[in-house]
C-alpha cells in the first residue's frame, strides 16, 4: 500500500464557493491522535507532485 510506504494518508474534498471574497479555513481538534502536516488549497492551476505542493508564504491577517 502506498500510504504505508509513504507513512501518510492523502484525503481531498471539493467545495463550491458562492462568491469571490476572502475565505477562512477552520480546523477543530476531534481526536488527539491526528496530525495535519499540510493543507493544499487548489484555486486553479495546481500541478501534480509526489507529496503535494511545496510550502507557500504564510500571510497572517490581524
């Protein structure tokens, strides 16, 4: 199994946004045994790669 060899699980979901605007991704802890390493948000133009896109620049809006 590929997930065992890579020691990862890759999951995806699709969402349709009703309008162009600023959106926020919120994550809640449900199980203490789950670790998220990376979220990839494809707004169009995502290229396939072995373990997903490289890290992008962090932008905090305070």
